[in-house]
């Protein structure tokens, strides 16, 4: 057992250290919990789970939307030494069933809103955190009441499993990622060094808690002793009001959320110190709009496999070096490899990450072998660094298009299209083509015609890079985490 990290779940230690501080606020009702209150509530919930047999290593599926109860449940699972398996409530029953089976879920906790779906997943021990009205009690029971007086938090090693999370699956079947206590705590520590922490900080969680961007603040605020404000779902007008009314100092957003806030003429209040912008690449035009509106935007690059952030740029870096995601966080090492060898400054290659935030591997051993070597975790992302170590992420290896024997970088094409004044967003993919092998295709959001897009590209790109297929749409298809769904893009273009 390392002395570096808390011996028990992080909330147990925080409640003993600063019991009177505000731990969590429900943005919808205004209800708030001190760390003492939250600790007591988690004890009660953990006692109920204990009665059901949840203990060290038990894998507990969490089929809940973002709400304070979701945060309490995560802490309760960890208090008993269990492994939380957050499941995406927006996925189909077939997808959820497959993921529950792949994760070997021992118990499933749902809510009244997700109870009907829970019955389809085939988990024998399924209970609801509230009244599962309208669902057969034989299929979904209610979490039992239990006394918490004799509950003792379980001591755990830093390398014990804490989370099983599934990736967004934008180009294939989502992968199950194993994350340890050290992974999530090291990520929280590294984020604090980059963003800074003050005792009065309040972080708004309005991202889905079944993704790392929504879940990470629950760990970080408990480690720091700061306040987590939970908004059940993002809405530009309501989120702007929550930020103002609750004195929010930090918030995690994906680019689509940022765009909607700016489109609603949002002006950040003086107490907002950090907007962590990630989950998908942010266009330079969006960053320019944010900076022009005095948004303290921190463009970040991270993955589920690294428990969130890998590199994060400060607002000053974002303004002075457009497109950068900044230097890697402390204790994180990023190497750029081209053909298996380290690339020189300015040369493009695959980003390979090592450090204490990096997952020990996937649920699928074959995927683990494929993604790891002596250098570390191969992200599949393509980028480069400058002489000061700042990183740029320009695409993915599996996104590269080979058309007529020529290599085409989709982001190069997308960047050229975004330069058109009537284009808002764009996604570029390769489509099967009998003559060319693959043809370049672009799905564009804006008030522009397809012919104008191609003509615009002919003035800026090589002939083989100009999209042969262009379609205009109202919005790019996205996953629940905000990432562009590239398979859905291809379907729109075929």
C-alpha cells in the first residue's frame, strides 16, 4: 500500500478533514450537502449495497442519468471496495446488454426512469435507487433500507480496480477500459497542478456521468475538498443561469456546448476561472469566439484510457498558439512516433502516452496487446509538438484516407473547408470507391452549397484532397459525449 494516496475511499478522508465544507449542490432544487452530510448519505447507501452482497471487487453497473444520487452511488460502491461500471443510458438495450455482459456485471443499480431498460439487461441482481413504479418487482427490486452504524470503509491498494468505462465507440465497438484508484487520483492531482485549486471553488458537472468528463469532477472535488454542483443535463440558457447563480468557478464542456452558449449571447461572469473544453477537437474559430468573449477557456486533450486529461492549454496559450492543447500534465509523458521511431519537433506521428493515469488495459486482452508496447499506450491520435513541448492533435490514424494511392489527412481538408465564411462545422471521412479505393467526402454545417465547398477547396488543396462528395446538413451527428460520430457521418454521405 502506497502512502501517497488515501487508504480508504477519498470521500471518507475528506469528510474527516473538512466535514463542514459544502460538498455537493443540486442545481435543480438548490439542496446542498456538507461533506459530513454527504458522508452520512453515502454510508447509508453503502450499507444497503452491503446487504445485497457488494464487497471488494464486486462489479456494480450504474444505469443512472446525471443527478446527485449518481454521485452518492459511485462513492458508496468505492467505500465497499467495489468496481463502478457506469452505463450509457442513451444506448440501446442490445448495446447495454452486451456491455453488461462484457464487464461481467454482478449487480445493476437503476432508477425509476431506467428501470424498464434495466429489466432487459439480464443481470440477476437488479435494484432501483428509488421507487421502480410500473416495473415488475420480480425483475427490479428497490434498494433495501439498512443501518450504517457498523459500516467500515474497505482499505484498498492503489492498483485495485475502481472503474470500468466504455469508450465513445465513434469508429467501432466501444472498448471496455479498466481504471485503477491510482489512475483516477493521479489524474485529479495532475489536473489540479494545471488548473489550480482554491478552497471556495465550485465545479459544475453538466456532462453525462457515464463518461470520464462527467465522472472526473466527482473524484476531484472530493479529493480537493471543493464543491460539486450537479446539473442534470446541459441547456444553454439554464446552464448559463446555474453558472451565474451558484458562483461556478469551473466547468467541463464539449465544443458543441460552448457553441450553444456563445450562440445564446452568454457572457462569462467574473467568478468563472476555467472552462475545460474537451471531448472533441475545438475549431480555431470557436476558440477565437470564446476568447473574444473573455471565456477562460482551457482546450484539453484526453482519453478514457488516461482517466481524462493528457494535455491542457491555458487561455494565454490558446490565444498565442492557436490550435494547441498545451503541454502534457505533470507525471504524463507523451511521445510522438512515426513508423515506430520518435519524431522530431514539428514532425507528425502517433501520440503515445505513459504515466500513472494510463489504464492497465482493456477488458479484451487482444485490444490491450494491440494498444501497448514499451513506449506506452498508443492513442491512435496523430499530432506533433513544437520546441516548447506544446502539442497539436490533428486527427487519427484510422481516419487517414488513401485515395488513388495518395494519403489524405481529413483534418487538413476540414480546416480548409472551415475557412469558408458560410461554414460552421465540418466532418471529413473516406468512403469506399471502386475507382479510387476511397474518395474524400465532407459533411458540412452552414449556409453554403456543395459546389461552392468544392470550388473553395480547389483553391486551397491538392486535387486528390478535394472532396468528391459533399453534403450540407443542419448538425453533425454526435455521440452522447459530444464527439463526432464518424460512422453516422459516413451513413449520411453514402
